[in-house]
């Protein structure tokens, strides 16, 4: 058996299986593992997170539960069985497990046998339209909350999960220096002029990393370890679908880059729009149109571009800016390969964010490997308003 040298382990933030150092590190945090609305009461689904398989189900009363992928009897996939109350029954021989993973029924066996059998279960919570799970050892820390998103004066809207054939860190590495070139075509189609790449700054904070361009003109926030917060403003005409309405509406977005396995990731998004009453209704209607479009056609177009059969400039002119942005990002990020060949990289000044994030990962994983305390990351109350400078130009970064 070949072992990985400790020095290599502490710089490997790409591999996240349960037997890897980075996998152990990420499991010390709550992670979003599914969109809440996609698992109905009384239903079970198989999921994969960080190269590990699980059974997610929602009890008949609506509470989510997460247990092992397979039945302890003969190894059948538990998600193919039945949800009964807050328990799940295996389809093969009817063994039944409660939400703690304890076997409570074994048809044909003595009553005492069930008490000796248990599969692993994991803490889960619904929050912001996502199912969050804690996959680490021991008692979980409190689930991090976003006070602004919990407020009543706005709309919380989880987006469609984006399932991409690449490592999660490729999306984590996406930086504020890319828009002038990556999004050149969509900027031109919107009647804009691509800006030059500005000076990039990055600083570690109590909650993650704060990233700036051109002395604070635009920031995004890296909420440690795999979440990005972007705050922007939009004309009501575009965000709410109200023709001729030139009001500016604020939108905060969370993006979680979850590893499915080493060559596949899912991005879970949650938007908070500062709109109430009729504006909130208009946003929900406009948002549903966006969600109904789905991502599959856009990803098919992006794959055609990656295959060299068409170009970004030849994209259908009827595509919205929102759609062209997604195609451009997919082409550049998935185009790095399923696992980006970082040994080929030559990082420069515009990579300040990337360099700092990698240093923090390396530092924290080294601490974990050596049994030292890990940093206690904390999001301050009033999330987006407190994290962003008053001088920032919201939503004008591209």
C-alpha cells in the first residue's frame, strides 16, 4: 500500500473522499447536499457527496433524514425501499431503520436481533431551501445562519442545482479577473464595453476571504470553506420583469460549490431579493420562468463549443445575458478538465484570491493533520451589509 506524504496531503485540496485529509477537513463543516423541494415527504433518494454515498429521505411529516447508503443485511440500496413515518424499510427483506439508523424491525428474525444492528445516520436540517448535512465525526457545530436571508422583508429563492463534470475547486478558483475576457461576448451583446482587468486584492477575514477589484469597486465574499456570496443590484426591469421600471433592486446570492466526487461537483445557489408585496410577486413569477428554462440546453451548447463545433460568438442571439454568462463560465471552467492540471499553472498578481485561498486550505489541513486547533470561522450578523464597503458599486462589476 502506498501512502501519501504528509507534505503532499496538506496541499491536496482537490481530493475529498472520506480517507483524504481535505475530505476530513470539509466534513468538519455543514454542507448543502440537496435542494429541499426535490425530496418530497415520504420519498427517499440516493445521493453522493465527497465520493461517499448516502440515503436521503424525508419522513411522512416532512422532516429530512440522512442515513447510510446500504442496508446492513445484504447491502441493498436503501433508497429503493419505503418511507414509513420517520423510518425507512429496505425493499429486499423488509428490515426497517429509524432516523437514528437503528434497526427496529426484521421480519422473520427474533426481536432481539434488530437491537444489535445499526447503520450510520447524520445530522440534517432544512435551511434556505436546501438540505444541509453534517458528515463529520462527533457532535456538529451549530448550522451557520445568514441573518439577512432570514429577514422577512425579502424573497428567498433557491436556484436549480448546477451539476458540472469538473472538480469543485475549479469553480472555487473562479476569480474576479476573468469577466473582461470570459464574458466578453455577453458584455458586447448587452451593449457594454469590456473593462480592463483591475488590481485584485484579497484578505482573510473572520468569515473567509474578502476579494476586491480596483480599490474596492467590487467585492465578493468567500464564506469558508466552499460558499461565495455575491451582492449586486439590478434594474427592476430585468430582475422583476417590469418593462420600463428603472428602479434598482438589491440581490444577494450564495453559491455553494459541493464536491460530488473528485471529477464532478454541484453548485447550489440561494438568492435573497430585497422585494416585498407586488414586487415580490413579480420577482417570483420572473424567477419561475428562469427556473423552468433549466440548464441542460445551455450545457449542451457549451459542450459543442468545447468540442470545437461552434464558438461563443456564434451562440444563438436570442439567448439572454443570463444564459450566455452561464455558457461562458461553463466553457472556461469545465474546459480546464475534470481535474485541472494545476502543476502547469503560472500564477500572477491577478490571482491574489486564488493564492490566498490555497494558503488557507493548506494551513488548516496542516493543523488538522497535526492535531492542532482549526480556525473558528464566524459570520457576523447583518451578513452582506456588514461585509461590503459602502463605496462598492453593486452589480456593476461586469
